[in-house]
C-alpha cells in the first residue's frame, strides 16, 4: 500500500524533512500491516468486552434523552457570534 506521507504531513500541519518522510512512511506501513493482521482474526461468536484496568465495564445503554438547552450552552461558551460558537481561525485556505 502506497502511503502519501507528504499529504498526511500537510493535513497534520507538520513539516517533515525527507529523512523523516521515509521513517514515517515505514512506520505507517508497519502499523497498517498490523491492523490488517488483526482484521484477519475470526471473532465470530466472541462477545465484545470493555475493560478499564482490571475492572470489566458494561457499555452504557444508548437511550435517547433531552438535549441541553441551547441558550444555556451559549451562555457558558467563551465566545459567541450570531448564535454560534466563535473560535479562533487556525489556518487560511482550508
């Protein structure tokens, strides 16, 4: 699998020299190979488990509930503009 390290670096907003690009490409290929190996494991019939340290945890029930009040959320926001969160611009042209 060919990994476009320059594009990934651009999206992550990091500068890489050519040596770092080669190292990163090698490491990413190794990571993806390990993930693909995990995908080959037959987990049919194996129940999912969730653990925190040594204690097993059951996933919370996905139960719909009432959303937070928009006005209250906006009151707690550090900066609001025309009813939306206002955040600092991080980059131009993206």
